[in-house]
C-alpha cells in the first residue's frame, strides 16, 4: 500500500463508527488465529509435516493479508499489545483501547471456535488448539516474549508511523518480522507476541496453556510499549497529540499496523 493511499485510508477510518472498526479488528484477529493456529493443528494432523517454517509462514502470511484487508477500516492492529503501545505513545486514541482489545479477544475466541467446529474438538484439542506454552523456565519465557515483541513493535513503528520507511513495504516487512521471530522463539515459547492470539486457544484448551497465559499477556505488552517508547526516543520529531501520528512534516491518522 503506497504511503499516500495509506494516509487516505487512515483519514477515512478515523471517521468510521467505532463499531465498524471493532468488527474489522475482530475479523482480522479471527483470521490470524484461524490460519496461524490452524497451521499448528494441521501440523499435528500430518505428523508435523508442516514444521516450524510452515507454521511461521502461516502466521506471517496471515498478518500480511490482514493488514491489506482490514487496515483501511481499523488500522489492522489485531494485537492488544500493539493497540496499547500505540496509545501509550500518542498514536492511537486512548478511549478506543478497551473496545479494540475486547474485539481482538473476541476474534481470537471465534478463530478457535471455528477450529473446534471444522476440525472437530478432538482433533483441535490434540494440538491444544495451537495454544502457546513455554518449554523453558517461566521467567525466561517472559523475557523471550518481551524481546520478540520488542522487535516486532519496533518494525511496526518504523513502517506505520514514519514516512522515512517505504509505506508499500509495510505489510511485507511486518509479516517478515513475525516469521523471523517465530523461527527463533517458537521452540521456546511459541512466539506469541500477541495476548489475543494466545487467549483464544488457551481458553478452549485450558490446562497448561491457560495457567501460563500470564506470560503471553504481560510479555507482549511490556515488549511493545518499550519498543514504541524506544522508537519515539530515537525519532527526531516529538510525540504527537493523542490520536494522530506526527511523521516528519506530515500528520496522519491511526496507522495501518499489525
């Protein structure tokens, strides 16, 4: 998406009803969970034929296509950590944070419910609905999630709030960051980077996934906020007023991001 097109889409989305924007966030998150976590279920069904690279590709592609699909409507956050970090740095209205997070959580549950309906509960449960749980010590897992989300959010800030980054590469760049992070962190934590992505599968699978959910709630939010603050500190422009992003000499509305 060209930067000019992105700005036009953002200005248009700013005037949309919040219900329409939340519906887009719910749909985008549902697709992310359905495709991404669905690849974990498919890997389980095929005897791990999909593998780590296939799973990472599924998540990266899902993020990329949803940025194009729902970005013009809602900004395609599809991640509570991203929404919170953007609000913390003045790039997203704070009064929209709770509606967005609620929509994202609902979308994640919807995606997991579709797994139960289409793959059958037995098949989905065998893969724990594609849920995330750490294979390392909890505090180490928390650190991994902070680090991975920091990288992802730093990339998002560059593409979504700074005209010095090529707007046409935003979806591909953010998707690539998701793929790379999952390849590195997947074996240790599942590389969630997204409290909603972990919430839906954990709610339906329960057990270890639900008991360790705090890692995937706290880690991504801390990592995303730190990355957003770090990018703003490195940027040579001041933080914008709430609800807009000051980028070079251009004022844009809510950015199109993951």
